[in-house]
C-alpha cells in the first residue's frame, strides 16, 4: 500500500531527502569496476604560475663590459707608465721674485728636480722654501710638460726698533727680520725708553702696527705736522714728536679712529685760537677726556757759589817795631796803619788783606 503521508511536511521543519540507490557507472556496468570519484575543494586547485623570463646577456652588453674593463686596464697601466717613466720628469725649476735669497738656494730647497710632474709634493716643497730667512710666502705651479714655477714673496723691512744701543729691523707686523729687502730711506725709527737692554731688543708689535697705520692713512697730512721722532715707553705707549707742535701721547691702537679725530680737531683749534700758554703735550689715552698739558714752570735751582775776586796781596814792608833801639841811641815810633789795612803782627800792615 502506498504511503500518502510521505511527502507531507510539518511547519518549521526542513525537507529531508533520502539517499537514493547509487547507480552504477558505465565502467562498473561494462567492465565490472567501480567508478572512482575525487572530491577536491575549489581552493586546492593549483593554477600554473607564469614562467619568469630568464635574464639573458646580449652581445652588445657583453661588448660594453669587456670594453670598460679594457679601458680601466689601459688607464691604470698608462698612469703607472707616466709616473715611473721619464716622459714627465721635472727638468727645470724656474724661480721668480727672489732678490735677497738666491734662485739656486730656492730651487735646491724645493728638491723637485727629477721628480714626476704627476705627483709633486707642493706642501713639502713650499714649507722648505718658507724656512729660508728672507722668504715670507711661496707659490708652486706646474708648467707642463717638464717645468715647475716657484714664485717667492720676500719679507719687506718697514722700520727700525732701537733699544739702547741695539737696533733691529721689523716689518709692518712688528716681526723681527733676520734677512729681508732693505727698508726705504724714509723708514721710521721707534726708540724704546727705559728698556732692559740686557735681554735684547724686542719690538712691541702693536706699536709698530700703529705707526704703520698712521703713515698709511695720511693722518700726519690731516694734522699738518710731520713726525720727527717716535718714542715708546711701556707705561705710556707711543709718543709722537713733531717740530712746532705739542707732543702727542697716542698710547696703543685702541679707539684708533676716535683718537685721530680728536687729534685733528684739537690741532685745528689750536691753530685758530692759540692758547695763552704754549701746550707741551696732548694726551689721547683717556677716551673723551683729551688732556692738554702746558710746560712745567721752571724751578729755581741754586747755581755754583760765586767767589768775589780779591786784590793782589801786597807784601807788607818791615818797619822797626816800637821800642826798637836805633843806631842813634833812641827808640822808633810805630808807623800809622795804611788805608784799608790792618796792623800786622809785629807792627806790619797787610795791604789788601782781610
């Protein structure tokens, strides 16, 4: 009997399917072998990866590599050949600017003769030339293919520094020079006062630079006076002496512009309005307080004692004293004293004596 309620579905329940009888496949039906079924998930399916292109070196790239290697080898080998061969050897050292030192001494000091032009040790050669007494600076350049130029700058004497009997030559920076180009005929001489000459003469660099600046910027022309002497003392600094003008105590180089302006203004004022008393010193060491000193009044000093000249002494004439017997049998009377004289002993009178 057929079940009529088999397909009836209750509310809220899912329809269940009964497994049906497995049908035999064609292989099983034909050959008597069961059919194999493989269940694979979708994610397990392996996809073929695209093949990466294998790098390949073209003939042109290979030629470039070989050419570059050959070029490097050629450059290195050629450079080594130039350094080690005689093709670029220094055959001449040309010196210019040397007047006090000889050109032969400069060329010998460089020690570049026979070296390679490619590998010149300019620093070593320059230091060796600067060690010469008269050389201040040097410049070394190549003149291909076989020459080296050495341009020498020598020390230039500027002034003389005198301390006692010692006299040294200095440049504009105050450096003492052992050898240099001679100073000009108008070179100033700075005299140091009160120095210990036993320690030798040592120039004050600031004072030398100060004198050089005064000469170079035309200060003396603005003042209208030419310096006659330069004096230096440790406690006062530089003092400038000029004919017909007060001495100027400049001190050191601090406040240089203000000191020069004050000096020029005061000099113009003294020319227009001469003071009642002549000025002896202008002191510029105290900033805005410019000091003008008058000469010190003369002090009375006792001179040598004056001796009153005396008359030539007169030899007194001996006369018989009182009571002296005479040949006639009497006694002599005393003679009256001479004018201005005093009676001498024994009745004699000294004439002109005192």
